[in-house]
C-alpha cells in the first residue's frame, strides 16, 4: 500500500510529496522499498516537463546511523541540523 500510494501521488499530482514516513521491524524490506521508490521518483521527476533538473532534490533520511548508512542517506538529525539536546543537572 505504501508504494502504490507514493507512486499514485507522483503520477497524479503536481504537488510535492512532502513528508513520508515508513516504519517496520528489522528485515521487513524498508531499505529496499526506499531505494526502489527513490529510483522511481528521480527517474519520473526527471522526465516531467516544467521541472528544473538542476533543482531536483530528494532527501533520504533515517532515524539511526545504521539505517542511514544502509540507505546511503543521512540521519534525520544531521540532515535537518538538529543538535543533540543537553540534559541539565
């Protein structure tokens, strides 16, 4: 359902996809799903008229360093430049 919803939005809407969240346990295929969607999104957007190919930007982020590494992306915190909070004593 996740993949079809994203593909439907890309095919039928000119609005940005915006924030999309995918979760699940270890080994269920999240990384593979994101990689396939990333390839589809980039390929599709590059063929749409009216899109500046030099301005095309798709950010892949994950909550942990391991997940970000597997995605060849960034952690959410580093991508959005969120500093670690300091606990005051």
